[in-house]
C-alpha cells in the first residue's frame, strides 16, 4: 500500500493531476464557508441546529457539506447540476431529439452538456430565490426561526444574495468540469465526495463529546459494517455471457470471441435516494401554501421528523420504487437485445430478438429487488438509530458512506489504470 502511494507521486503526469484535484477541492471548501453578504449570523446558527436534527433539511445540507445552512457562496453546491442531468436523462425518453443527441457520440454529448449548463443556471436562480425566502421565514425544517435570515429583506438585497449563490453554482460546475478534464476522477463526484466527507470528523467529535464510550463504539462498529456491506454490494454484478458468431471478410476471420454484459446489483447508484428525498420535500412546501391546519399538522408531525414511523416507511417505499424506475430508464432490454443481434451475437441458450429481451428484463428485475432493498436499508439506518438510540448527527449515514465508497472505488480504479500503464503495481491489484 505504501509503495503504491509513493508510485502515485513518482509519475509527473499523475502527480500533477492529483495536486490539481486537491487544489480545486481546497478552493471549493473555502467557498463553502464564505457566507453571502446581508445574512444574520444568529439565524444561520438556528438553521445549523435544525439541520442537525436530520430530515429533509439535513439531507439537503449533506450534499452541500454544510454550505446550505451556512448560506455560503457555494450554498447549492453541485445539486442543481445533478438535478439538470437527471432531468435531461428523463427527457431523453420522451423527446426524440435528445435521444438522437445521445446516439451521435461526442457531438451530441456536447449539445446535451450545453443544455444541461443552461438548465443548471435556471434551476440555481429558482432554488436560490426559494431558499432565501424559506430560510428567512423559517419555513423549512418544521419550525419558525426567531431571527430573520436576511438583515434587510428587500428586492436589492435579495437580488444580491440570489445572484451571488447562482454565480457560485456556475463556478462549482466549472470546477467540476476542470477536475474531469485536468484532474483525476469524475469532477462532480469528487466535489460531492468532498462535501459528504468534510462533516464526518465534526460529527464524530460531537458524538464522542455528548455520549459515552459504548455509544461511540457502537457507532464505529455500525459504520465499519456499512462500509464493508456497501463495498460488497457495489462490486457485485451479474455477468450475462454473450457469444459472437464467426464471420469471414475477405481472407480474414472476425468474431468468435466471448464477452459478457455486467449488470450491477445496485444499478441506480444513489439516484433513488435523491429522488425519494425530493418527493418528501414537496409536502414541506405544500404545508406553507395550504390553509388546512390538519394537513399542516400531519406534515410537520410526521413527514419532517426523521425518527417518525411514517417518515421511515414512506421514505423506504419511495427508494424501492425509484430504484426500479431509474433502472428501467438507464437500461433498456429491447435496445440491448437489438445491439447484440445487429453485432451478430447471442446469449447461449437464448434465441436472439424478443426472447433475449425478455431474458434480460427478467434478470434485471430479479437483481433490482435486492439492490433496492439494500439502498432502502442503508438510507434508513440513520433514521432507525435516531429513533431507537436518539443518536444525533449520525456520521455514518447510509447516503454519506454510499457516495464516499462509490467515488473512492471509481477514483482508485482510475489511479490503478494510470499506474498499470506505466508498469507500476496498483492499489487494487
């Protein structure tokens, strides 16, 4: 391990990429702690205390690394870009033009990226305006704040705050693309990784200070067990063998090789958790609009309390549903069966065409069920711990570990490939 770590810095190209990535992360964390002008510090402290109780606000604060409740320049983080990317993927199913762009290779991907950027800026403006209004009136988190967030709540000051946060989102998007082009790993994933990991030491310290050694030991054991389980499931895949027929072109023979289609157990990644939390966020907004007191009371007493039975149950069901939903969008058995048939391949024992499509759909449905249940279990561990043991600020939240482990594995694979190209021993070999 130590020799592989030294080898990373012996290669000038790889060393420059790693140092550049660390420099961008440093700038990103700096911007995540610079509060926008015109914000009352006392109200910011109340927002932080609400986020520590978990729920929707705690989840949104997770992806910003604490910058959201800090009302920092990078308050929205990379979330508008992620939302825009997901929307573009969903629109590709219903808009033929976007589907054509996806099939055009680099040229089409460039167009999709351009429209994703435009949508990111638009969403950043809407979200920055929304959180400024909601946080100023204490409408997120199920309670009213005692202090207004904006010192002078008028059009010029609100416009300045919205413009600053929107510009920060654009800079974050640019930083992510810089890491992808000149650094190591996927830039957007690296920034999310930096956010979710940045809060772990403080949360561990608070648990150690507030609880006893037994609670601290239990938290550490549960965290390590979750890491092992996530690594095991993230690496798990069902390999469907594909055989290509031999064909003669001129005097040469092509084909005849065997390969496989890797279907991951967790095909959807962390996207279902994001979708489920977004859906749970809608009733919170609804409670600010409707006039029926019983609806407001039900939402405030159940759907914004992370240790509530209804919150845990609805959250788990939504995660399972969106796992199937997103997997069906990202992997099309009919399209995959057509690609195999056009390339002269077949699955041993399965006829090409519709039988291959039905076979792939059946396999995908079977492996998606344990994957969805695993996602739900991982996401609900902090809520269950909060309800049973009253553990506040659980540092090894399922979403946190899922993102951290997934990004770490993908980044280490890229580092390994760079080392192996230069005849060095990698981390994972």
